[in-house]
């Protein structure tokens, strides 16, 4: 089976840096994804990690440690538009099944 | 590309009625997923297809739910009879098949969703 844990809510200040953690347990693993979902909208892809280490993409970076079952999403230079839910998701090995965590609601305040 | 297209965007129906949700995946994507999202349960995978064939329907709540993919450009999710607890946003997503490490495998593109309210 699979279990994905992430904090329910976080609050941060505009211009700051925030780290959203995700821990997981799975019997098979093909990759870890982060998606962003604004209220009332569909999730959109942010990043993908399959090997250990840091993937950087502009203001957003994602880190993965497969041995620890741990990932984080790092958002730099926060903007008000970054207020959204951030969903950690696992792709199972040997197939196409992608399972999502409950998501972390990030509130960015001025 | 128009992206993943879902219809209807909103549906309000009465308990016991049949509901049919529709999805047109991105052309060339050969995996299609149906998810349901609620505040209580988050984003749940209901069923997914690969090359029009259902691969895993273990997330389908019960026999009242059924999904079909008659061709590569169309899928339906049907609820019959509907119940108030089926009220949720239903998302369809499509992807290219995973090709291995660092391939950007299985990046999902979601449709705008169908918001279902069962009274």
C-alpha cells in the first residue's frame, strides 16, 4: 500500500522562503511529483523527482531522499499568487498509477 | 492544444438520478485517469486506463460507479443511481506513458473538473 503525509496548512510572508515537507511509505516507487492547485481550479504539474537530490526550477525546487521516504518543495521569493494547495504525489513502479497526498494549503500574507 | 476537456462543468441532480461525466484527453496521450476530490478525502484515484483498457479500478467506490473508454479520444464516468455522498469535483487527467527514469514520466494534465452536487 501507500501512505503520504504532508502538513495540512502553512502560512508564510511575501518575499520569504517556505519548505513544504512530504513523507511517504510505498511498496513500489517510480517517482515523486509536486502539483499546485489554486482554489477552484485543477492541479497543475510543478516538479518531478525520481533520483535522490535537488531539482531546481526557477523559484521552486524539489528534493527527494528515496532511502528516507522524504521529499520537500521549496518556494523562494514568495508571492501572493503562490497561495494555493501543494500536492505531493507518488507514481508506482511498473505502471501508471499516481496517488496524491491530502495537500498542504499555503497562505502567503503581505 | 485545447487540453483535457471535461463536461459538464457543473451538474446538480437529485438522488437516484443517473449522472454521466465526459472527458476528452489530450491527443496522443494514451493514459487516462478519473479522480474525485472532496474536502474530507482529498484527491482520490477512481480508475485509470492505458491504451483504452482499464488497468486499475480498485478506487471505484462501489457498483454504482462505472467507467468506459470506447476510443482514444473519449471516456465516460457514470454514476447510477447517484447519492448525496457522491457530491464532489470529478477530474479527468491524461498523460503520456512513462518511459523510465528522468523521462518526465506520467506527468498528469488535468481537465477543469466537473462539480457534481446530488441533492
